[in-house]
C-alpha cells in the first residue's frame, strides 16, 4: 500500500512510463508519483493518446467538468484506465445500470490486476420497499433479499477507499443512497497489533457492537467463534480469508490469516484492522443519544397527530416506534434502522445523508460513463423516494425524520462532485452546458469506421430483414433488431423462428444476470439474431454483430430520437462489415441528424485510415464471465464444443453414404453405453453429433 501526500499527485504532460515489465501479450506500465500499475495489452492508438493527454492536462489544470466524446468501440474504458493511472488519484466510475457496471468492473480488473478495483452496486436481489396505499388501507411491509457476494464487495469498496490510494470503484446510482457516516465507520474499527493489549471479553463485546454474530457452528462471513483463548473472525469485507487472534492473558500473542474452508494458515501478520460488519454500525454512545432524540421527536409528532384527530395514526406510530426504541437500546440496531439515520448521525432536519461520495478523498476523480443517461437517473432518484415516504409519515407508519433517509438530491450530488469527466458518445444538454473541455475520441485503435447507414421503405420491412439475416448468418455474423413495442418484438421473434432463424428476444422482464447470459450466448453463436426494444443501446459490446436493423425508424419519440438512433447504430461499429438499416417511409429530423453525425465521424475515420495506411479489422474479444472479471470456463468450453462441431461437420461432408450409416450405428451404440455408465455429458455430446449426422443423411 502506497500512501502519498496530495501535493505529489500531479504529473508532467509528457509523462512517460518509468517502468515496464513484459507479460504474455502486453506490458505493465507505471507512471511517476502514481501508485497504479496499469496492464496495457496494447499501447494507446487512434485518438486515444491525444484524448489521454488532453484529459490529464485538464484535470491537472483544475478543470472541474470535462467531456470525453468517444464513439462506440473507440476504447473509452482503456482511455479512462490510462487517465487514472497517469493521474495517480483514487477514482470512481459511475455506470447507468448493473450490466454495464459489471462489464466495466471486469475490464478495469484486467487493466489494474495489482490494484484495488472495487464494485459498489445495490446489494438487493429483490427489494420491496415499505409502502402504504391509503385508498385500499394496504400496508406493504419492507421485504428484500440481499446478495451476500455484492454486500461483501460493497464493504470491500469502502475499506479500500479509506485505506488505499490505488483504488478504482465502479458504482451505480446506489452510491447516492445513504450509508453510515465515514467517521462512525472509522470509529467502530477494531485495530489489533501483535503484542498489543486485548481482553477477551472486551474483544467479544466490541465484535458484537460491530454487528458480527457469534457462531461456533456455522463460521461464515460476518461471524466470529471463540475456542479457549483463540478468537476467529471472518471479516465481512473478505470472501476468502479469515483472521485468527491468539490471546495469552490480556495480550495478543499472534495474528494469522487462514483459509476458513481448510483451516490452512496463509500468513502471519503484525497488525490487522477489522472493519464493522455493516455500514450502519454506530458507536454505543451515539445510539443512546439517538434513542433520546427519537423519544423527543415521537412526543412532538404524537401531540401533532392527536391535535389533528388522527388517533389511529398516533397509536400506530407509538407502538411501532416504541418497539424500535427498545431494540436499539438493548442490541444497538433494529429492523429498518436506516429510517432513524438522521438521529444516529446527529444531523439536522433536511441535511443530506452520508453516502459513498463522502468516503472519497477530496482529490478523487469522478467518471460518469454514458453520462447522458446517468445525469437523468441522478436527477430522478430523490422525487420517487420522497413521494412514497411522505405517505408513510402522513399515516403514522414512520416519524417525519424518516424522510431524511433518502438519496441525494441532484444539487447535493453536484456539491459533492470532485473533478468530473463525462463519458458518452452522445453528450446531453447538461454536459454540453457545463464542460469547458470537450475531448473527441472518434478514430478507433482498430481502424474500424462507423457503420454504413442505409434507409429502406418500411412497407416490407419484416421480409427485407429476413433476407438480410440470411445473408449475414451465412457469413457467421450476428444481427440486432430493434422494434418499438413489446408486442411487435414478440410477433417478429415468432415469425423469424417459423422461418428457421435462431432468434432470442430481450426485454425488461429479464433479470440482470439472465440478460448478461443472453448477450454472451449471442456472442458464442448459440443463436444468431437478438430482438429488443430499448435494451440494445449503450455499452453493449458485441463485436460479432455486423448488422443493426431499426424498424419504424420514422416514428418520432424517445426510442427514435437522435441520441437513441446514434447509440443503436453504434452497436454495429465493432465489426469491419458493420451496417445499419433504418426502415422508414420518410426521413425525420432525428434520423437526418443521426445520419449526418454518423457520416461526419465516418469521414474523419476514413481520412485517418487512408493517411496512416490502416485496414479496418473486426475486434476479436474473448467471451468473459462479467462479474468474476476472469475468463469463464463455461465460455471457453462452449467455444471448444463449437469448434468440435464445425470440424465434425466438415468430416461429414467427405463421408460416403455407407460410411455415414456405419458412423450412425457406432455413435448410437457409444451413446447408449455412456448413458448406462451415467456419463450423461458424454452421451449428450454424442447425441448432438447424431443429430448432425441425421440431418446430413435424411435432412431431418
């Protein structure tokens, strides 16, 4: 871990790598006064070097807002990684949704394998907020399912940002929702040193206050166990290592990190800091002070409700709050503790909550990826939350202070913004109004140019799309089709399936994980065509797609606005044969603007390629498992199976009918034998070969 004073953060514009060490394909690069070690699979190319220089210079010159206008496939993530490494400051990268955040996290993990790359998104797999519907007198209790892995990653993110300088956090709007104040979080830490004083009873009491559970049977994350003079703690922010504290009398004899599964000692450490098990852990004195101030607010609110004649509401509020107060006084936390966050933090009414942005150092750099979407999201969060909570307060389910447990208002987020770089292919009005420095990244490192755009009449769009799909799939390419309505997407999917096209349909009901899997299957060639409505836009990285078809492009509206069209056309920009077809009976203003902008970029890219003798080539990117940020075995196996099938298909073409019949018998016999031996995977592989052979012999 490298600690540096804030004065040593800037770099000269002409910074050159001070150290490089060769990897299999790329190079590790470090910069002067920077704690980051950047893995460069290839050096910056195209418009990237100029963009990196301009952004670094802008930050060092004190520019508060800058925009990186980078076209699809120009390597904006790589530019961000290089900028972060050159600046040597902690960074936070905001993404508009979990799918994109997972993709960014995976890529940053590859660029910074030796630094702390963290992931901070909502940890709810399912979340039903507390709500009341007065018309039906229906109260909906809060219900949620927390994803343990993501909770651990969130805790790891706050720990890293408090301890290290070489940290990159990938976050969604979850980062503007309240978590515990950083001062309380730091105060609740348990700092242990070998040879330091530690009484066992005090140690256990402190762990309980930090919301660790004692569990001698099930030793899992966020628990501890006691065996004689040994206390084992499984830190909440860690997924692989636990801490063994060996005491002798009132002294820490040794601290060891061990594998909780095998019990194998990994290393001895002279010092270790145990962080609270939750962001909402609060020191005992603050909890007791909060109990008193909640009682005071309750008294005032009960008097107010009674004077208004709302006796049912008053009785409901008293019963619910008294129960919570008792829990707080006895165990230090209660269900729905976040509704009392204002009292626990000692803030004034109306004060903004403490969020992840408060954990960041003052010199951190913020990136807002796909900023044209992010700004709108950040703006919308507060109002929706306020409307729901106001009803709960009015009907006596919560105290008025619950309104202060909220996301930040946009103005409050603006005050917490550090130096910001907006990243988008289509910056919106906010970025254009605020950015004093707009850096264009139009030329791609691969030499790929923006797709050719063609307009065709919408009258026979479906039949025309079918013809185009056949041409593309013969070349082994994939196709994206975007429609205006869910119904049309479903009908089109059915029609294409009837015509023998391998097609899937992506819509809003599909959860994040399944969405990622569908996109991965498209890349692996499990199917060839993906139909969608609004999800085939920002950040989808599918180099295999050579055609994007936009149906009903002349229907003006949100889905066919200039920015939406540019983003959708851009999905075909990672392929050398990239083409976009807009089906329309007239050319709208949005279409004209989108086509003109695409033509402008295309012209600039072709001129660059001609001047430098570059031949565009399709990006070949390995299919990865997004969250792990490492190559997926599943994906690799699928690629192997695909290669085997192709090899077998070419073998079949050379077989005579007699040989094919013999092969059929042999495969059937072998398949049944594997099934008898319960080797079902091998049997399934042979079944697929049999199907290939039968379709070759009988056309079945």
